[in-house]
């Protein structure tokens, strides 16, 4: 890497050679200098990292500029065949206002009404709707009273209805609005005094009702042909813990845990019984599970970009072009290449890695006495991963079910990062578990074509969405 025309790697290597050639240097001084050189190497490696060449989010890029899109030959607006979302008139308006013609302004003559020209205004009218249940009381000749039973969901003299619960949980867990702002919404818009504690109780109620869904969705994912796995750091009470995600295009499951590795994965309970294909970003614990593996090439592209920019590796630039070419060919072929074409790309892949060996050789020395594996550069580590995990890297071109990247898992986790930006942290592990279970349900429903509002309404009514195909188990 070059910083202000100084080749950092070459300079560090020269200093290391000088230290090794100095016979009278004390061990303490030598160790101190080696630590300082290590710190310089770590810090310089961080310079120049951005969202395109690392896993850093775009929001962390310094002086981030919006990239201009390439000019298209298409005209602005909806294209031919596009289904628009134009407002449509309704057949049964709630209120009708008739505008009479001012006949005094008309020429003299006889007129008769022949119809109307209509225009509609679609507006929002937020109001409270109160239902009062009256249980009839009968009294017999002996003065004994008999009271009709209230419905089982009517338990108090005054209570909130399903609409309030749905709205509160929707804004809290789906739109990620803080409790105090939800309080303001109910009070300002509807005059209903809903406290933060009540909103929290609604969320706990939804969490308890989703206990069956939690086990159901884990069974669905465990039986799937392909799943995506990823994890991200979350702040719980000021401590960095981990949120794990297992998902695909039909189901989603989130799970918070203090650990990142196998202990958390085992407790989540999906991967230990899974035998299909796991798509992930090469986090080593994942290799202990599943039948086959597919690596995320979006991660590879970012790491290759870093190798080009910081390590000046020409092979990395060629590998970027090759992976993109294979992805394009696979997409144009319908998601899977034929045996001849896939073998052609595989040979090009291997030849390129052989050339990379000459440009970025292994640092191992045949006669070295030092124990352990010799330290490698990031570019060398990437090269060895692409070489040793060829099948996992190229599985997307051989299997129609395997995508080019692990973007499905990253997309599912994105709203969790948004929640952390809004609220800063979860106050407790219980709050994180409530969030994860409800988000798992809402994300799964959205993938199945059920809106979040409808999903929550069914939940509080004690029903499950049709796609679950569950009749005997209620959500209560």
C-alpha cells in the first residue's frame, strides 16, 4: 500500500531486515519494535477501506458521493406494460355532495337533469370506534341472577381492542418507531392515552402468541433446499452481542445471542438438523453444518477490490472480471450453466489462480524453524480461499438453486441495523428476543404475500395466515 508516495509494505520489510541484522539489540527493544510495526501494518490496512472493498456499510464512507446512473435510452416514467398505481374511484363513497347548477345564470328555457359528472377525493378520517358489550342479566322468582357470559377476549370493564394492538405493534416492531413517539401518535391523532408500558405489553403478547410460529418456521427452514446464514453485532444494554439470521426467499428466522459461534448456532436449533446447501460468507463455524456450502461472491468482489486498490494485485482485477462474466453468463442461461460451459470457466478460474501464485506467492519458507503458520497478507489469504474452496465459490453456476451472493441474508438483516441506528440499542436481551421473533414472523409473512398489518390482525385474532396451512393450532 502507498501512502503519500511511500510504499508502506516495502518500508516495513526494510525495517524488519534491519532489525534482524542488528546483533546487539536487546530482546525487549526488538519485541517493542515488532509490536509497533505490527500496529503500523494494521492501521495502514484500514486506510482506504470503504463499502466497495470491505464489509463496511456505505454510510461510513468518508465524503460519500452519489454515483450518477448511466444514461438510458428509455423515456422517463412508467414503461410499456408497467402496471401503474393510479387512484381509482370507488363504487360506494362514504359521503356524496351534489353540486346544483345555478339556473339563474343559464339562458331562458326548460331544463331537465340528465345525470352527474363525478370526481372523488380520497382522504383519511382517523377516529375512535368504541364497542360496548352488554351482558343481559336475568333474575328468577327467587331473586337469583343469571348473567350472560362475555366473549373470552373481553376481560375488563374497559380495554384496548385489536386495532389498537395491531397499530402499536406495527409501528413499534415493523416501522421501528420509538415508544414515546407512538404515545404521541395515539394521543395526538386519536385522543387515546396509550403508555409506553402498554405498548411493551402488546409486544410481549405478540411474542407469546408466536411461540408456535417460532418452532414452525425453524422446521420449514430446516427442510429447505437452500438457506442463507449470517450474523451481525447488536448493542444490548451497552454490550456488543450477536444477532443470527437464517433465511431464504420464503422464510426468515432471527435469534439474538451473547456468542457468535457454534454455541449460538446450536441454541438457535436450525443448522444442527439441516442437510441442504448453506450460503454464507465463509464464517468457519458454518462449515460444521449442512450438506453442501456456497460462498458469498459479493464478499469476494469487495475483498478483491481491496487487493487491487491497496496491494496492487493484477490477478485480483482479472478475477473480478471473471466472476462477473460467469455470473452474467449464468443469469443469461437461466440460472445454471451446461457441463461444457461450466468446465470452460472452471479452467479459466484455475489458470488465473496459477498466475496469481506467481504474483502473490506463499510466504512459507522450507527451512523455517518458527512454529505455526507463517503470517500471510490479506491478498494471499483470499487467494488461498478461492483456490481451496473452488466448488463452494463456483457452486452458483452449477446449481440453479444457488445464488451468486449471500445478499438474501444481508437484506433480511438490514432493518435490524436500521433499528440500532434509531434506538441505539436494545435495553435487554428479552427486548431483543421480542423484536427478533416478531420480525421473523412479519418478514416471513411479507415474503409470502401477506402484509404486516394483516399478519398482526390475524395474530391477535388467534388465527394463522393461510400459507402456514395450520388449522388445529390457534395463535393464542
